[in-house]
C-alpha cells in the first residue's frame, strides 16, 4: 500500500512522524463508457463553447464569474490563498467522539509511525483509548487545509477528515415534522419496535449486494446466458392506520441484515 502523505502529528511539544494511507476503497465495478455501435471507448474533450474547437490543456485558465465578467486567477493567486504548507497535524483539543455529528465525516486515513516515532505514537494511541477521547486537528493535503478527527481503531490511529461548519447547509429551509399528533400508544409501540430490531453494530453483516448481483449478470451475459436475480418484494401493511402498521411490524419476524 502506497502512502499518500508524510508528516507528523503534533501532540503538545511532541512531534510524531507518520505516514498516511487511504483507509477506504471503492466497491463499485469499474465500468467504461462505450459507443454502442462499435464498443469503442468514449473520450472526453475540452471544447471551447464558442468556437466548438478543442482547447489544449496549457491554454486553459481558471476564473470566477463576478459582476458580469470572469476574474482570471493564476498560480500565484492560488499560492497566496493556500494555507501554509505545513507537514504537521496539529492537535488543537480533545472531545468525546460522540459529540461529532456524522454529517461532518468525509474520508479516513490510516496512520503509520516512522521508526523514530513509535514510542510517542504508542503513547498517544493508548492515551486516546484510555481517555475515550478523540483529537481535533488540521492538516494540509493537496494544498487544501482540512479539519480532522484523530481516533484509535484496533491499535492504529485513524485520521478522519471532517467538514467545516460553513460546508453544512442550514436546516431552516427544510420542513420540520410536527409530532403533536403522535399518540402515547403509537410512541410506545415505536420504541418497542426499535428495541426489537436493536443489536450491536456489526459492519460485516452489511454487504454491497448490488455490485455482486451486477457481476453475476456480467458473467452470465459473457456466457450468452441471463442471470436470475432475486427481486426485493416490499411488504405492504393491510391498514393505513399508523398504530396498526406499527403493531403488524412488531408482530412480524425480526429482519436481519
């Protein structure tokens, strides 16, 4: 596995040299776009909107539309706006990880200590586990400043990028539900239904079945056959009454992932 970033984690006055590796991978099938007539691959071209001619890559600039015209930016402008190219993930404070709303999460990276930082890495790892805390810090990746959560996972410190507050849209435009019409008995049955379906979280119980079924279809078509795929048949309640639907759900078999 190839590292994507080298630097250090700043823990007080202690710098822990680390490498970061991507912790996630795409489970989707790699499909190409083809011309249906001869199955040739589709190539995308950079076309001038006015002349309809292809534009060489070295002639492309970036601009921001402001007051009815484009303001063109050059590399110096981007360098001026970019955060200092620091190679330190500076821990700014520690929080209970439950306080970080999942809406902020982006992507995760595994960290691996360099040889000279193994002891300090082990200290930070065990301290996070024992305190049940997660660190909040910032680091620069590809000229962009990122906010992140530093948390332990199976003897590895994981760096998870999170969004800044201004990246989250305001909820004021979303219609809120009025719960005054929910009766006590409906609430009791709803809570009972949640309890019945509750279990410890086990991610291995949830599979990417779509990609598996699509691959079955591909392999069958390669042999000139047509795969038989099981279709999900949604259950339908026999009543439009919410309480009756909840009671029917509670009486039915417990679903498993």
